[in-house]
């Protein structure tokens, strides 16, 4: 290290020896620059990896990156440093330093003249970094890296700054006091011990996952009470996650002034391009022969590997490395995946029940009985002919797999399952709050976002031109009114686009079915329904995947227009808009098939036409439940395989490759290139962390598939379980190896997502009630069995649900061709509806059977909804939100903390009393002892 002589303005002349250094580094100490010659890589291994300053002792807690114009000599770098010193002295009102002599080649060279915009950014960076130093942080700059055009500012927080910020944030830290944790007693203790021994192979190979019998008493950190904490190893008292979060708090609180004299924080500086990125460092490498042991490597081996898919997640280590907010997400995802196991087992049993009983289903047997010879009305006009009901045998048998009495039980089970899942998660969340010392934690108001500060600045500038009195401005509803109207119009427009696309797919199905029905190939004609259903479902899937990406971008754009003040407000508004758009996008085609298809088509002789040429589509004779199942399965599986998994693997790798290409590094040199990079350079090429909203959103949509229409697709929980087993490891690998390390954020719950889950669970009860009563044949079968069946059986049910139509009553131009393939002339055909026959006094009017079935359906919806919701509320009431042992431990901690402070006060009182009782000759010595003792206390 070489100290530089200061000139009048506080600048410095760089020594000639440093011009040939591999790195040039500026370390700012109270407004002066020092140029330090870098150490050779072999001199300090830790420094070489970029985790420490060049002295190899001070750890890098945070990184700021900025754009630089790469020059070919260190002389130009020196000139830039002198410019910074010059501008700084001007701001401080000092006399500027004398200009440095320049070579003739440098004078007037455009490569060395900064334009006004770049110069303004340099000024702001210089002032911001000076303010960071005044806040106690230590900085080290590196512009001679292997990443062209990017400079790095390494930030280190000394012990005094960490203590100050920990006290400001009221961080709970473990004290020296240790107490015994009693998890249970008696029989329950033995049961828990047996279960723990049984599941021991499922736990990761980490000591933190073992049941802890003792726990350190935690207390908010205070500099005045440092004696309460074990500070024998100050370097490890605050772990890397905590250190980076404390530094980030300083960054958010530090301001600098722009040309208009308005303060700008780190978010504003990032938004305006003064800094390119701000991120904490990963602990080290995840692989390689020379990789040192670290938490990141441990997470990669015990969490992000597919070979440990059957093991529990190391939630404690995840929280330790990424923070409480991300730890809570993966804890919630783990609980959700575990709860899917019983749901999947019951769903498979329900499906197997349908497979076993399909041969005993009387309505299916009647449909498949060719001796009944029931002639059905044509499925389309002119080109379609009459057909025998027995040809729908396969569809009827397949429908029974999902439309049987067991599906009603499964719907009730899934409603209760959702209630149990919510309660289980609340209890787990409270246990994590206790273990992570978050009891009593309250979130404070966030710092204003960069966009909000910028808008306030613009508003203030306009006001300053009109008024001489400066006032503190803020954005009002009037300022945001245009954005609110834009939001409303765009949201309605996007929902309208979804409806229009669903209508377009309907037209595709209608027109394709009519075209294929005219085919001369008998195989094509016989598979018309299956072909149209499958291709339409695939088209819906592709459209949903495309619109999901579009709607995500639109929702973010609309939220930016609103200019929310804080990050929390921005996140909640973004979540709400994204959820509404993606929910409508995913479930509108399914809702149409479940509740509208086949009910708007009319009847033979009086059909409803689209564009006066296409007849509205109808359900197959087995009902729309089979088509609903096909749509659900293709959409759910497609979203999970393509969007959730393929995109998550491919997109981060593609973006990383693009960044390497932009840095003029060929792909075949990537592996060797990465080995030479410092830690902060390697992390710069990783994908920035954009928040947990996409992760939660895909799971919430999946939760909707699992609960909303589970009556029509009992295998949905099984597919969700298989997806989540992969999803957990995929997300783990992404967080550990593909993303920059996120800023650790404290949180005591999952926020707005819990309310969305509760809302989806409540809606699921209503939706399943309507699916069972209106989409399936469960209610018509019950009505027939108990009201119309002569012997109380299901014999005759198919004939009961079919109405009669006289073929002479077809409208002109709609009558079908003569049915030569049937071998007889047709006078009467049948169609599925409850209507009066043509020979009655009111032909084709709705019959009384229809009203009886409708009343039964509505009654079932009301009874089912109220009974299931009542049962869910009972579950919610019976299961306490806070486990009893956790409640006792929290109470015990309060008592122990009170005892600790009482003993401390008693000790202080005892020392003071002893001081008063001492003789005058020893008064001076006693005061000294008392002072030392009080300081220790």
C-alpha cells in the first residue's frame, strides 16, 4: 500500500509504479483517494476469488457495478481520478487543484472527453460513494477486470457499522443464555422419536436438521448490551446473508443530489443507469475440485440435486443463505407438495373405482347395447346423417371413469383437504417464526421506489417554476387518475381478448367438425369428435402459454404506470393484476366447456347459429365432462411441462449465453473464462433475481387446477405432485446456480398469497358443486332413480333423458341426407334434452322432468356448498393456529428474558451499594471497580 500526497483540493497524484499494476484500485477514506497496487493472485487465494478486499482480510459484503469506457492506458484512468477530485472540490467550495499536464496526443482526443450525460453519472457516483464512506462503509473499486465496459465497487461493512445497523433493524440475535426445548412429553415424545428415527433417511445430511434439544435465547441486538451476546468470533457473528442485508439497508438510506438538487437513493441510481446492478456475492463455487466448503456448495449437493428428490428440504439452511422470505416460499412449497400425497392417493383410488365399476354401469351398458337401436338426430346440418347411439359406447364408458358417485366424495374430500392444508401451513409458519426468531417482528415501511421519487421530483420541478416556496410533494389520486383509467381499460381489454380467443377456438371446433364430417374417409368421419377435441385443446394450450407471457408484461407495465410508492405496494398491485389476467386466461376455456357448452345450441328444428351458418356445438351423449377432462389434462400438463419446467431451464441459460456473447466471449471459451473470473464478475453474468411472484403464481394456478375442477379430473393432484417434485429441485438449482444472490428480506408470512389461496379454496367449493350438479349426470341419475324409475334401478335412464323429434319438422335446408347406411327410413330421431314429444299438446316445450331435475340441481348446490364450507370452518376452528408447544416456548422465552434482566439490574444495584459502603481511602479504587463492573453488565 502506498499513501499518496494530497493536493489543495484533496486530490492525489498516482505513483508511476502503479501504472503497470494488473488492477487499479481506489479506496475512499474520508474524501481522499488512495491508489493501491494489487496483490499477485498467488499471494492471496481469498483475494483472487473476489470474496475479499485486496488485503485478504476484509470481506466483500456487497457489489455495485457501473458502466465505464475502457481505455488502453492507466494514464487515462489517472486522468479520470483527477477529474473526480476536481469536481468534488468544486462541490465542497475549495480551490480546484492545478490541472495535470497532458500529452499532445491526449489534448482534444474524443476518446477521453466525457459527454455531459456520462459526466453527470460520474458526479452522482462520486457523491454517493463519498456519502457511503461517511456512513462508515469501506469501498474498493476495480475497473481493470476481464469484463469489458463494467466497473465494480466492492463494499465492506466494518464491525461498528454492522452493530449500528443491526440495532436500527432490531435484529434478534442469539444470546449466551441457553435453555432446554421440550417438544412433547410422555407418549407423544416416544411417538415423535419413533417417527423421527423412521424418517431419518429422508433428512438431508445436515446437522441443522436434527431435533435441537437446546436453544439460544434471542434478543434484539443492542450496542449497549453487547455483553449478552457471544462475541468471541466477531467475523462469524453476523453471517454473510445478514451482513449483505445490513449493507443494503445503508444503501437504501444513503442519498445523493442530482443537478436539480433532489435526493436520489440507490433505487433511483439504478433506475437512471448511474449503476448497472447491485447485488450481494454468493459464498463460493458450487462445484469443481478446488471448491472450498461453503453453504452454497452444500445447498447445491443436498438440495439442488435431482438425486435427493425424495429428501426433505434443508429449510434452515435455505433461510440462512437466502433469507426468511425465500425460506418461507420453499417451506410453503414443501408443505403443499407433502399435502398432495394423500390427495393423489385418494384421486387414484377414485379413478380406479371408475375403471372397476365401468362394466357394471347400467347407463353405459344401455348405450353400448346395439339391440336397442336408438336413432339419434344429426350432429350438424345437411352433411351429417342420423347415427346409432351405440356408436357413442366408447365415450360413455370413458365418461364413467370421471363421472361416478366417487367423484362427489372426492370433491368433498378436496374441500376439506384445502382447509387442512391452510391450517397445517399456518401452524408450520408459526413454528418457523419461533425457530427463526421472528416472533414480534413487524414490517416497517419500505423506502420509496426510484420511479416514485422521479415522479415526485418532476412534480416538484413544475411547482418550483410557479411558486418560490418549496414544499414536500407526494403523488395524489389526481396525479394517478390517468394511470388508474388506463389500468381499468387495459384490464377489460385483455379479458376481452381472452374471451375473443375462446370464441375463435369455438368457431374452429364448429367449422372443423363440419369439414371433417364431409370427408369421404369413414375413419376420419368416425373420429371427428376426438380429433376436434384434442386439436382444439392443444390450440388453447398454445394460446394460453403465449398470452401468459403477454399478460405478465402488460400487468407489470400497468403497475409501473400507477407509480406505487414502496416495493411492497408495487408487488401487491402487480400480483393482483397478474393473478386476475392469468387466472382468466387459464380457466376461461375450461369454464366455457363446463358450464356453457351444449346449453346454448337449441334443439332440432330450432338451433342457434353463429354467423347464420355454423350451428353451436353440443356435448357428446356422455356429457361434457369427458371433454372437460381432456381440456384440463392437456392444459395442466402442458403448462407444467412447457412453461414451468422447460422455460425455467432454458431461459436463464439462454440469457446467460447472450451476456457472454455481448462480452465478446465465445461459447467454447466459457468454461475456461469462468475459471479466471473473480467472484463478483462471475455473479454479474448470472440472471438477476426478479422476485418470487412468478414462482408463487405458477403454484397458485396449479392449486386452481387441483381444487377448482377436481370433480372432473381426479388425477390432477397426482400430476401436480409429480410436477412439484421436479419443480422444487428445479427452483433450487435456479436459485443456487443460475441467479444472482437475492437481497435477504425478512418476512413472517407469505403475504397476499395466503389470502389468494383462501379465496381459490372457497371458490373451488362453489365450482365443484356446479360441476357435479350441472356438468355431470349425477343429479339426473338420482332424480330418475328415486322419482321415475319403476323398480328403483337405473334401467331406462338413457331413454328417460332422450326426447323425440319428428324429422319432418327440420327447417328448410337443414335436413340431413337419407340414411342409407342405417338400412331403413327415419321418421323419429332422438336428442338429449327434457322436452315434450311432437305428439303432445305442447310439442318441444320444456317438460316437467326438466324442472324437477333443475330444482334438484340447485338444491344440491346450496346443500353441498353450505355443508362443505361449514365442515371447513369446523376444521379451521378445531385446529389452533399456534402449536401448543410453540406457545409454551414463546411464553418461556419471555419469562427467561425477564429473569435475565432482573439479575442484571440486581447485579448493578449490588455494585452500587458496595460502592457506597466503601471507606473514603478506597473510594477512588471502588469507583474504578464499579465503573468496570457496570460496563461489563
